């Protein structure tokens, strides 16, 4: 059976070939088995070189394991291409792997990130959207590089040198190119200056509005959780949050180092009133951010709710 090990699916070379488990076992059996089989501590937000992390999926899983985690998700921006390697590495280290992604969205000028757990990676609607976002990211990075090259010694090749083939390109790769050129010391300095949205080099990327993003995830069988929802950009307008919730938003990532105390309390109250899922995660990016695996974790009952609610793909058990 596919969910008990990665092997069947590895033989097929694709994630979604096998018969979905829900066709074999009724839903109640799923949650009973989850309750029995996964173990914490759980970190559901980590990035690899498939987007803007600095380590390939297997090394991300190894880092998670070193930090004592037992259940982990890989949530690269707008791509699921790291799942196979991550699932293999996680399970061989005795950890449970939860497939995930961090989908880009946008409300007016601000970017909104939606964690998408247990999505069907081959869902046509979601695939079309992530393809569109990733190609827009590539063009946008080229335009930004162009603008930066007027003032700094930086070419497109410098950015490509910092990017793994096929990865979701982002400002962090431009930051790494600037570091390699000795222009800035680290990603944080690049984001404060040259890459900042208020600056002359910045170009916005295409991304769907948050309600569309939530619907795409839900329609792909996934569980949408808003990433770092109480960070510096501030809370989304309550009307928009309501619309996201009625479109299927399942919860908030309240345990995240970038969340601020006051808006976090507001969202915690909303989560309690509406019985939403609340997660805590690291948002590990390898050397790209100071965040360490397991610095925030998600309680077992919340992990269980995510596993019971998702139907587009299955967790992989060791
Ligand atoms: P982009 O998707 O190209 O707009 O870039 C946003 C990404 O950059 C986010 O996913 C973060 O992981 C990363 N990022 C944002 N601010 C910082 C920072 N100060 N230091 C390092 N990485 C950052
Ligand atoms: Fe990132
Ligand atoms: Fe994010
Ligand atoms: Zn992230």
C-alpha cells in the first residue's frame, strides 16, 4: 500500500499515479491510522533549493532530523518538485513526510503566502496557476536584474549561478548573487536595501488574489493555512479574511518568528471562535535565514486535523 512506504510510488516515478487511498479505506479509517502512526515534534514549513532554501530536499530533511523532528513537510514556493527526494530522505530517517507547498498570493501591494498541505500535485487548476506564477517570477527576476545591473556589477548569469535548475526563482537568489559579488553581506541586508519593495529596482510578481488561492488549494484536495499571517505587513482586512475562511481557509500559522504579538492574539481569538487549525513552524531556508528547524512546532491534534482534512495526496510514513 502506497501510504505505508515510499517504494510503490518511487517505482512509478510519480507522486500521483497510485490509486488514492480514500478509494481503498473509508475516511474514518484514515484518521484512526494517522492517530496511531505519526509522531511529533512536527514542523510543517521548510524550504529547499527547489525554491529559495539553500539546501537540497534530502539535506533539509537531515537538518530537521538532527533537530529532533519526527514529522515534517516540505513547502517550497509554488512547486512540488522536491517532494520525491524529501519523502525518500524523511522516511529513511524514520520521519513522517507531509507533502506541502507555499502558494504565492497577493492583496493589492502586499504578498500573502498560503501553505497548501496534501494537495494533488497534478491538479490542473493549481498546476496552471503555479506554472504561471513561476514563469512570472522568472521574468520579474530578469527585469530586476536588468535594473540592478545599471548601478551594480551584476548580470543574469550571476543569478543563474545561485539558482538550481528548475527552481522557483525569487529575490533570495538575487540576494545570493549580490552576496557573491560582495555587494551585500547577507540576504537580510539585500532585502533591507536593493531588493526592498519601496526601492527603484523592485518589480512585483504575478500572483492570484488570496481568495482565488484558497479555492485552488481546496479544489486540489489540499488544506490551506495562511503562512505568517501576523507578520509586519499587518492583518488582512477582516472582510477579506472572512471571505478566505468561507472559501476554505482552514487555519493560521501562528507559531512563526515573524508574527507580532498583538495581531497574533487577534487571530488566536478568531481561531478559537471558529475552531480553526493553528500551526507553528520554522520556515527554514537553510543558510538563507536564521530560522532553525523545530523552532516552532505544531501540536499533534492539529497535525491530525490536517491529515484528516487533506485528500489530494497522502503523507508518507517511515
Ligand atoms: P519573493 O518571493 O521573490 O518576493 O521573495 C520573498 C522571499 O524572500 C520570501 O519567501 C522569504 O523567504 C525571503 N525573504 C524575505 N525577507 C527576507 C530577509 N530579510 N532575509 C532573508 N530572506 C528573506
Ligand atoms: Fe522563502
Ligand atoms: Fe512565506
Ligand atoms: Zn516560507
